[in-house]
C-alpha cells in the first residue's frame, strides 16, 4: 500500500483522504483497518487527522444522501438482511445506539450512518454524534498503527469484553438515562 500511495506523491495525503472517504461512501470498509495502514504510512497524527476528517465527511455525506434519495439509495449500498437487522434498532434507540456504535471500533458504523439517514434524527445531532464518538476508535487504530501504543492480545480481548458489557448495559438502560438527562436540561 505504501508503494502504491507513494506513486501519488506529492498528493499522497489527498489520495489517502479520498480513499478513506470512499471507504465510508462506496464500500463500507472498516476505517479502523485503513487508519492502521495510514499511521504506518504517514505517522500517527497526520493519519488520524486525515482519517477523522474523511470519516466525518463520508458519514455526513451518506447520511444526507440516504435522507434525500431514500430507501432506493440505501438498498443499493446495504443488504436487505443488514437493513432489517439494524434499521429498527437505529430508529428505536437512536442517539444512544449510534453513540455507542460509533464509539466502539469494528462496529458496522459506516452502514449505520447510511441507515440513520432514513430516521428522523436531525442532521445537526447526527453530526455531533459523529464528531464526538467516531474519533476514539480511529485514534486507537492510528496509535497502534504508528507503534505509539502496543496492546497485547489478552488486553485487547479484555477491552473487547469490557466494551461489549458496557454496550449491553447501555442498550438496556440507555433510554432511561437519556430521558432523565433530557428532563434535567428541560428544567
């Protein structure tokens, strides 16, 4: 990949950005994997900033396209099985589910951005969720890819299990917590 991208020098950073953007829009490829490769190519922080910018832009773009073009657009990008599996969940749990899915790496978050466009979530709130929750998994991938952070496999497994436990608890009680939080803001 390094040799291929170096052919695009002096525009290799732009090329990487476009690849990251297209990975969200055209072929939902986990951005965490390409972020790892980007950190190897460009270093941790340049890869993180390029990846985060591209992922945010791609997420908002597919959300907006789904909102404007509707179900026929979504059907071209998302399988019927995945759409059935996640769309109802996104509609019911909306903010809590999207925040948690964006927060944890290797979730089908690109696919969820497309499906979120079919819901009633406001674009501004969606953008805020993407900006706040999506960078953390990307940052972790860039830190590992740039060799700034080394995590043994057993620690990754423990982190994964802890993340799964937090996800399950939040999915079960998140609606209640969200309602109480919104009540406080209304006062």
